[in-house]
C-alpha cells in the first residue's frame, strides 16, 4: 500500500495534532468503557470504508484483528458497506483487505 504514516511524522509536521491524536483519540476515546475495542474497531472500519480512506482502512484491518475482529467479520463489514457506502468504496476496501490479510 502507498500510505505510510507514523506518529513521529505527524509529530514533526503538526505537533499539536499529534498530541491530540494520542491523548484524546487513543488515550481517552478508545479507552472509554461504553464500547468494547472490538466494537470500536468494527464501527471505525465501517466508517473509513464509507469515506474511502485507503490509509486508515489499511491500518484498521490489522488493528481490528488485534481487537478481536475475525477475517470473516471484516469481509462481512466490507460486503455490508457496499450497500450503504457504494460498490466502489467496498471494492476498494476489498482490494486493500486482500493485500493486508495476505500479509497476516
């Protein structure tokens, strides 16, 4: 995949954004008790598919596996999103998933 992103790069370019990203998104939002990390991963993956963000899709597939999603569930969310986000978005996510899951 072409999207390469590191926290260090974000920190160099936009230090305040890197700090918010870490402190608010990862340390606060992802740790809230109202949803499991598995559920947050499912929701986030559906969203990044729907808005067509290749880099975040590439990141959130293995992250979702780490948080308890199965390959079958990832396949299902991609298929499900075809009818809500459109076939092009789902097709793009399918190509990314094949690449990422092939590396697992």
